[in-house]
C-alpha cells in the first residue's frame, strides 16, 4: 500500500457560484504537479501523490510537506491547505486533517480513535454505535466473516480499512473531477504523466501503474483490481481481489489448514449463495448426519432450482469444523460429477446444500 501525500482544501469542496473554487483548486493541482508529476485529483478539494520518490529527492517526508506548503502559499495565501502523509487514500485524507505524517507501522493506532462516521456509511454509523462500537478501533476487533455475513461485502471492506489492511474505500473519488478540471484548459492532459519518483520501477511497470491510476481516477478504486492468493480452507478463502495500490491481507500458505481443499483448484468460485439439492435413487433428499456421513448415495442433483442432473460419480464428504474456540461452524464438502460432464463442489451447512465452485 503506497504512502500518499494528501493535499486537502476544505474551503474548495464545491465549484462556487461562478466556478471560482474549481479554478482555484485547478491552480492547487497544477502547483503540486510541478513538485510531483503524478498528482491525482481525487475530488474537489482533495489531491494526492505518492511520497516515496519526492521524499528521496528532497530528503524526507517533512521536506516534501514543507515544499508543498511553500508552493501552495504562492497560489493563494487565503486558501486553507491541509497536508498529511499516510498509507492509502483513506488514511492519508484523515492525516491531512490533523497535519500528521503516519508510518505503515503506526497506521492501526492512528485509525483506531476515529469515529465510525468517517467511513461515510450511514447504515454502519447508525447500527454499530448501538452495538457499542463507536470507533474504528472497536470495529476493527470484529471478525471479517461475522461482518460479511451480517452486513455484506461493503461492510467487510470497511472492516479491512479500519484494520489498516486496505487503503481505500469506494466512494472516496469523484470520477468527474478530472473532466471538470480539464474543461478549464484545452491543453490539459487527461492526467499528469509520471516521469520520475518511481523508486527504481521498470518502464513497463511504470506504464502499467500510470494506466491503472488513470482508470481509478476516472472510474473509482475498484475499477482496477489485483488478485492475490493466500492461505485458507475454502476456494473463496484462498484468493482475494483488492484495489490496485492496496495491501492484500497476508496469510501463510504453509500454515496448517485442516480441511483445506486439495489440488486441482476449481475454475469458478461463487461469492453469492446458490442453493442446491441432492437426491438419492428413491427421490429422497441426501443429507449429512451428525457423524459426518451421507444419509444415502447421491443419484441426482439440482442447482438454483434448475433441472435435475444425474450423478455419475462422487467423492466425500469431508467435514470441516472452523472457529471452534468462539462460534463453531460445522460444514462438509462433497464433489459431484454430473451429466453432461460437469464437476462441481457442494458444501453442506445448517441442513442445506450450497454450490461452492465448478471445476473446468
């Protein structure tokens, strides 16, 4: 996750009656761009750029902040400027409010006291305080699976941001800001081209990074996602997608993962629930008993209310017991080969079958 310099202008958060604030912000972006060509306007009143290259050139983060402050003082001394440095866009904008320079190691401690409202999620800001969770630090103590199951994927991403594992939330960027700034001058480029401050990156990496940043500036952080593989038991747990520039959740591949799905891995893994049913030769439902055994041999299967398909072969079940120390979760997996030739992975939980993945 890149450490970013955030330049905030709290008095320039709307265009103004005649566009005067937009023009002033354009001058701010231009002045910062003279120090670092890779400045990104995020929304009206906020721009960022990576600190690593300028810090090496100028002799430290403090020197970068001073250079930016001095440059912007020449633009319009009456404009209030907030400057901060932190890993990721979310923390950087908060650091700018306080005028702080935050290291990667200090990020969780810095985020912890901020109120839930800074996530800009009204539902979470309403519900979590009623549960006694009023700060990001208290929110960060929750388990990812619990938040995902109760509040959904966006709340789970908010949790990763609160923990300092992900640097950006959707909704922080205004996709129109680049177009609005470009409209002020016909000669302006879509986004500043990066020519330096890359810390030794190769040319190909540089071009890819610039292209990714441009897409994120126009379409939002989740427009460019990067996949990472890591430890886990289920296919969904063994990989994750995070916005380009964010730090992935790192778990050991070599850690003991009892019940981990062996190779080969399935080609398609579903994130949404897809109900399935398994029947025996008599048409009765096949279930898994308390001993982890099938009630009968699988003969037919349906998925998502579709037509029945014949089971050619099957393997399993393999029971799973997770989080036994807090809220035990009992599951079991079953592999089925159906006609026409399709191999699927089912999971049995709480008396029901669910489609987890499909093999190529």
